[in-house]
C-alpha cells in the first residue's frame, strides 16, 4: 500500500511495494522481511563450565589425556567434559534460548557433542573439528572458524524455519516469470538492452544474410521489422523507454549457462532473482563465477541461462548495501554518489525554489544513474551536462531509496521513533543521541552527512522555501525504515525534522 504524502508538497517514494515518486525511474525492489526476522533471532550465549573438570582415569593412555587437554584448549570454558545428554538438558533448562555448551558424550567415538537450547528445547549435534578446515557438524558442508559462529548461524536458520516458512515456501515455488521483474533486470534493464543491441549488431555483421532477420525482432512485437530503417527506428524507441520492462530486456537468442557456486557473503546480500534477503552467516546462497549473479540456491535453479560474463557492464552502485559500498571505498566514509550529488546541490541548488521537492525528469535521472554506475567518481555532473539541478537531487533520493537497508535501519527505527515522541526537548535530544549509536558505522556517517547537508539547505528557506519540516516530508519515506502497512508518516516527519534541526548537537555528543 503506498504511503500518503503529507503537508509540504513532498513527492517522496512510497513504502515497500508502494508507488514510486513521479521522478523515480526505478521502484524500490528489495524485500526486507527476512532481514528483519534475522535481527530477531536469539543470540548465541555460551554456558560456561562452573565445575572443575575431572582428570582422565589414572590408567588412561597418553592419547586420551592429550585429547582431553586439547578439547579444553579448543572449546574453552564452554567445554563441560564428560556429560550425558540428560545432564546437559538439565543445565540448559534454566538458560535462555541461544545458550549452548560442548561436551563429550559417554558413547562418543572421535567426536564431541554440541548441545544448545532453542524454542525452549535442547538440541544435540555431533561436533567435529579439523585443523585448517574449522568446526563442522557431521553430515553438513558448512565450516566455521568458531563454535560461536556455528551456533549463531544455526539459531538464525532455526528462527527462519520457525517464523518465515511461508516466505521461504514462496521462494521455493517461484516461477520463471519472476526473472523479468527481478532486481537484476529492474536495476540493469537499460544496460542489458544496450548490450543486447550491441550483440545483435555483431551477430548481424558476422552472420549469413539469411540469419539476420531472426536476430532483429524483439519480444515486444510479433511483427518482423519492415526494412533496416524500421529496425533502427524501433531500436531508438526502445532505448528511450523507462527501464521497467514487462518483457525480457535481452530479447535476442542468447544462452550461456551460469556457473553457480555456494558462496559465503561477508556483507548483507539480497537474491537478485526474488529480492529476498540471503539469511545466515555462511554459505547463504550461490554466486555465478562468471557474471556475479547472486541468488538463493533454490532460486538459482530457475534463473534463465543468460550469463553475461563482463560484470563491469552490468553491475553498479545503485541497490548495493551501504556498508559494502563503504568497504569498497576505504578512504571515504561517505559513498561517492552521496558526496558528488551533495556537492553539486550545494554548489548550484541551495537557492533553487523547491529543491528536493520538485522532481527532475525521469529520463535524465536514469541517464545519470547509468553514468554513475559506469564511470563512478569520474562521472561528469557539471551544469553543462545536467543543467537542471533537480536531476542531481532526484538521483540522490533514488540512490538512498534503493538501499537494501535504509539509512535509518530497521533495527534502529524504534529507538528513533521513541525519541521523536518525547515531548521534552532536552530528553528528546538525549534519546536521539542514543538512537544514532544503534546505527552501523557506514549508516551513522552517511546519516550525519545528509542531515548536516539538509540543515544547510533549510538555512536558505527564505529563498528555496524548504525548511526542516518540508525537507523531512520529502525524505522521510526515503531515509526511514517504516513498517509496510503504514499510510501516515506524521510522526516520522516530525522525528526527522527534529533530527535535521538539531543534528549538530546530536552528533556532537557521540
């Protein structure tokens, strides 16, 4: 359900699944539900051994003594020595969900046992370790550096199986039609069409004359082009369309199998087929070694064989997690798209009436998005190339709106809203100071940068007619992770307006 825009004439984007603002050439595509559920999973809590572990019997072999000592060194204080499952369950019965311990079962032969509590029940697993490989459970492929990481990953998967089964079932039942509206196609449709046209030109120049007509038609029409001029004209029309194609943007007969391999993603990642989060800490999904297409294992089985190995021509910065972007730019805390757009707006848009509220042309915003994806910091954003500064402002809003995790994250959102509801300004500012501490470093730095920029914009209200409230009206649906069912953003706008007005005080305390 789309969100309502509130007083002030803002044209902010809608909620997840809502309609985009008029200037937006791309809808928000990522689905945050699984990510929110992962945040709610219980955290690992090692149950420390409170007793002195008995020494092996006097007649034990040297190997047995060394094995006992090695287990203590390997598993640390959560190792409880020789212990049966009933005693382990009694210990875990009084602990919270996520608690775990490592023990040696009386019947064990070359392995130890991991016992953990989830959903008020104790679970037991055969635990093994191999130097250079890591910790792993018998019969499973995943490997972990520590038992703590193993338990964290397991708790997330248990939590997902318990609470997200309808979503996971839907993912497993996706049809091939989903590929046409996937994030991969939505974000890269125009690039793919351009590549398809280029490939078509090469195919036509190197093929026999009889084969040319087969390559020319697109999937958007059943009629063959009438002559070369018609084909060229049709191609131009296709390139000028907005990049939300209902049909395949690579209509040419092009088949190349993806080379998918199980992959461990260090940052947050979403499936480029179904847009759902890749949950877990290790081996969360698969990645094509040739083109980088990321997907759930089940989703990868439905991805058509259209692997385009030249990754640089397809991928870009829009739709990439903020933390990942900052890791790619180790010398900057702020993504270059945000920096460049803010610098341009401050150079020539501060006195522009309705800056950030007035929409730029969608085609020009899309052209700038493609340029930033392609050329990075070298992109020409000068007045000569983009004379309308509202295009720059619209591109910045689009970048922030397409972040898989919004600038004010799902996890931090309740703290910000609780602060905004406090009627006493001194207490409100203190609570907001504490709320920003809940943000990951990349989000913290970028939010501070954006708020200070918006504060400078608001200082020219007499000319640009954009005060803190008006700017908050425009940016609230873009920066804040509000629940999907919400249609009234009055509280979010008030909170963001306070953040803008008092940003220097709030961040000076951190």
